[in-house]
C-alpha cells in the first residue's frame, strides 16, 4: 500500500509483493522501486482479485475541491481472511454517501491524521466516525523520522485526544476474524 521513498527518514525494508496499490501518483505514495518481484500495480477504480485477496478501488480526491488543488486519490479496501481493511491514501475530504456505500463496512482503517496534504485532524475524526472501524491505524502524521519535514504535519496526539478511544502501541498487529463486535480502538504501530 502506497510505498514510500526511503529518503523520508524511515528505514524501509526490501519487500516482495504480488500486488501494490498506489492511491495517487505523488512521489511519497508511489515509490515502486522499493518493491521486488513480479507484482501487479493497482491504481484505478474497480475490483481486483490477487490470489486470495480482493482489492476494491473507490474514487476520492486529494483535496476538498474535487481534485482541483492536488488531484485524485484512490481509496482501497482489501478483503482478506474474513476482514476488510481500508486504506484512505491522502484523502482530502469527508466521505460522501456514495463513497461510504462503495467502501462498505470495514474492520481496520488506515487513516491520515496529520492534517497537511490530506484531511484535517478534525475531519479525520469525522471520517473515522463515518466508517466505524473496529481498529483505526493512524498514518501520515509527524514523527521523529521525518526530521525538519515533520513540521508540516500534526503530531498523532492531536488525533488521539479528539478520537477518545483506547490506544494500543504495538510493533506488529496480528488479527483474526471475527473481531469482537464492540471493539473500537486505535492502534499505533511503531515506525522504528
């Protein structure tokens, strides 16, 4: 999902993939050079089957002006092992009723919460409430790894204070369907 260039400060592993989704063509979400193997690139609308994973693309925008400022953004939902995972890319607006219907029920949400180049922190909380995931994984926020570039993003604590959900910090997240019906938490994945 949205491979990121190494020069952002994160230690990026060499990965081999069967499929790579890219939400948009900006360099920080489209670094295909880090991916090895004979993979399928998915960067459009529709439903795609890759082995036992179904990937569905929903059209969205990178800004609140229907792409006039930053262009298109694809939302991808992945149905795998009985769970539905949604990656919002650099979503720049609240979701429309049509987008919500197309995405459907999700258990795991990867949500941009840094406020710059994507939805504001307050809008991130609204989108989280629109989708009602069991688990929200914040992304696209200020970290030490970003160095001086991090000043453009809000720290994750701003989102956490507004979301008002239990928070678990983890190195890796392992899930098994079905998730508890009453689960509503934020999982912070360690980027180091």
